[in-house]
C-alpha cells in the first residue's frame, strides 16, 4: 500500500467504522475524514466522487457536519462552487458532540425520573400503600435517588468540560 490514495481510503474507511461503532452516521464520518485529509477545500461534487456517494447524500451529511462545527464553507475568489474544509481541532468536535449527546440523554432521563417521582408521590400521599409495598417503594425511591445523584455528578462534569477543552487545546 504505497499509493497515497489507498492510504487515504483506508483512513476514511477506519474513521467511518469508528464513528459507526460509536453510534454516528458512517457517511458523516467519512466525509469529515476526507475533508480532514484534504490539503484544499472540496466541493460537494468532489466529495461525492471521492466517496462514491450522491450529491444529495453529501449535502445532507455536510449540513450535519456544519451543525457540529466540524466543517465550514469556504469562499475562494473566482470560484462559484461551494467548497468545504474540515475543522482541524478534532478534540473540540469530539468533546462538543460527546457533551451534546450526554446532555440530551440526561435531560431525557430526568424527565422520566420526574414522571416516576410524581407518580410515586401521588401513591404515597393517597395512602394506597400496604406494609410490603411501603418497603418496596422505599427501596425503589432510594435507588431512583441514587440515579438522580449520579445525573447531578454527570451534569457537574459536563459543566467543566469546556475548561478541559481550553486546557487541552493549548497542549496541541
């Protein structure tokens, strides 16, 4: 494997596989990898040709990468085509995506905990519990409170990730 295109394709495939194993869209990851390795900005047509995907597929996935701040549009004097280049700060992109993903899931989970708390609160207040159910409910409430505390710790860590990002960005 001495040819640069073969090495590039292997890298793109590896990034696609890694992203997919983490629950990301394979094509999004492959487009990012292609742009990351490209010394010059690329048009959607060039991206589609390199990855053998349609322009529509490129367009949809480029929008996702723009949302993540992983790629940006680039303007070149005398060039009417849309061009894109990768944000080289991979750490920033990964950290932001990780943070957004965890925040979304913790918010979702908190809403379930709130529903559970409301339901259990109504049952306890109405006095519908018998001795066995009291023990079960207390055990259940204790466990859900442990989960709520864990979510608080996760949210605390997330709130401090930006300072970690700043620290690590200076080390690159």
